[in-house]
């Protein structure tokens, strides 16, 4: 069996150990004589698996009392709308640090007034706004919530620490969910599309504070209310059963490998290997993100010309280093090094980067 080094931004690498476990029990889920994709979501076997998944997530993230976890369909882009539908009654502030926070803001504008609390757009989203810099954050009176994107896959920036406001804080954590410990108590709602670190495309995890839920707009169709899915324990309609099952397997994998503290340590080590290759290149590779805002999930960089970037990505593919082409909206190159990307992949990439530079550097 051939396995390449997968640097795709999403859907992305999953733990080989988990893939093998899923493969092994795919035809018979927990002795039911049925595959997990065949069982009823009303069955005892399914409910036990979902309950265990929620318990594992609470353990790994150390989620305090007063929060609910639900699983939804529709992807992260649907959450752009659901957040606003449920909680935007007058106006909302968005911290605009890249394409996804900008799209979330544009979607929310259908439901109320939106404005930039802070932005790095003027510098091509190369940094995360500094919480300690006076005047950087501007919270207008009567703001319903502030929204941020914790990690920016396209531009390769990531919040190192999170801000605090006197209004609810909502975060899209799709691309660094479960990559490091997070103080959930700082947030009123966290959501994450699972296709980066946690499972196959097709589901979103939402962690929501009960106090925020009480403020939600109830003049919506039931399917569009978070409260519906909390009240119905994610089974208002047929949930994404296979996705939730896969999340369960990944959570077990994280748990038996030291939890999120251990995962963060590995991720930082992997990221350093790739960033070091950029930093020692004497400008051959130009990192997009400012050093204090660098993502440990998505390493973005440019070469001298688009033609050289294309050659770099193609040469990488020839060496089974897959997915190094940058996002179509910005070009350049990108290595997405999510939880399941092994240390050896980052070592192989750094070696390739050094060799490619020696061949092409004047």
C-alpha cells in the first residue's frame, strides 16, 4: 500500500491508525452485524457512541459546566449564517483576519449591521491584530457579539492568545480545532468544520454556552435554531452518523497519545522544521505571515515567480509531497501540517525545500 505525505488544506490527512481501525470494523459496528453507515441513529449502539464522543470532547478540551455540544451538517460556511440568524439582532463586530472571517462578515450582513472590530487587511492579512496595542480593537456600543477566526488557512496566521470582551465571543476554529489546548470558558460559541483535524467532510462541531443560547432568536424555522439541536441531542434530523463515528475514533487517538498538550508540542515541533527551512533560505522562500502570527497548521510562502512556485509544487508531487500549491485566491505555496501529518513528513518537506533551493538559487 502506497501512502504519500499529504499537505492538503482540507479534506486533509487523517491518522493512519484511525483509518486502519475504521477499515477493520467497517462491516460490523460493535457486534451489530451492520456497518456504522447502516445503523439507525435511534439505536442504542449509536446513542452510546455519540454520548461517548461528547464525553471525550469534554475531557480533552476541559469544557466547563454550562456548555452544550452538538453536531450539525452544512459545513463552516453554513455557520456563517446560523451564527448571525441566531444572535445578530442589531449589530455585530468581526475581527477581519482573512478570507474566512471576511466571508462570515459578508454573510452576517444579511441579518444586521456588521463592522470591523480590527483588521489586518491593509497588510494582506499577514498578521493577527495586537490585543495590547492601544486603539487596535474598537467595540461599538450595543454590539451583540464579536466574531473571530482562530486560524487562517489561506494566509497562514493564527491567534497565539485570545482577546476578551464584555460581549459574547464567537470563534470559527475549523482549522486548528483540537490542535492545542483552548480555554473554552473564554468563548460563548466555538464551531469547527471537522475536515481539517477531526474527520471527513460533512459535519460541524458546535460548543455553545447555555447563557448565549437563552438569548437566541426563536423566530426561525426549527432547523435553523441551535436550540433545536441542543434540545434534540443532535438528532432533530438524521445526524452525520459516519462523521460522528470518525470523530469518536480521532478523539480516542488523541486521548491515548497524551491529549491536546502533547499534540500541541508535536505540532510546534513540526511547524518549526518547516519555518526553519524558510528562514535559512536567505529570501528564496518568503513566508507570508509575520513571525509572531505564524500558524502551526498552515505554513504559507512564496517563491520569486508564479512559474517557480508551480515548478516547486510539481517537483514536490513527484516526490510524493502532495498538496503544496497555495489557495487559488492568493497563489504561492502552502503546507498544511494538521495533527495527523507525521513529523517525518515535515522533515521530508524541509529536506526537499533545501534541495530545491540549491538547484534554483542564483
